[in-house]
């Protein structure tokens, strides 16, 4: 599927609006949760057309990323790399929530809690092998919340 990079700007009389939503999910311990289809479904139900969707994760020990969706070994290698950068055995002062808590904060800082993705023709303009993931950095499951905001034009009728 291709996108017209030189797509015309919205007509002068087209009203640009915004729409907000929340995505709540229970995560599994330490791993990637693909949220691409949930975000796409929300955009579809909002009748989003052209604009930008922003995702914001309301947590400090999990993160959002866009990563390859074809080979699950990529996710395993990324988790291993993050564990190498922020091991549980580090000399951390903050450990009141367990040995995985401070490393989770570091991993979140190394990745991100917010993403902005262009939306063209009602679909996120992701590459062929890209998906949107929530990464759980903690050793146990958690309830996580993503705030979603679409800004742009909407289908009418």
C-alpha cells in the first residue's frame, strides 16, 4: 500500500477538529503488547480521515514504541538489550517497589511514553513492517492506560 506524500492540504472550508479516547489494557510481564489494531479501530470508530494521532502512556515504568512486527525475535533482542542497559543488579537507591522498578524507569526514559503518527485516509501511515507497541518493563502484569488524541479532518455523512 502506498501513500501520496504530496497529498493536497485540506480545503479552506474543511473544519479540523480533535477527538480524544483512552485505551486500557492489562499487560503481561516484561514484554511487547501490539496495540496497532486497537488504535486503528478507535480511529475508524471516530471516523478519522487525515491528520495526526498522538498516543500518550500515563505511566513511568512502561513505554510506547514503533517497531518491526514481522519477526518476534526482534522484540526478544530489544528486551535483552534494554536489560543489558538497565540490569536489575544495578546499584539503585529507588527500590521500594522491588528490584525491577528502577530499571523499568530507566528503560522508559530510554524509549518513550508518547508517539505521534500521521493518519492518511483514515489509516495510520505506518511502514510495511511497523506496529505500535506498549512495552511492559515490570516483572509482573499491570493495568496500563494510553490516552489517544486525533487532530485533523473527519469523514462526513
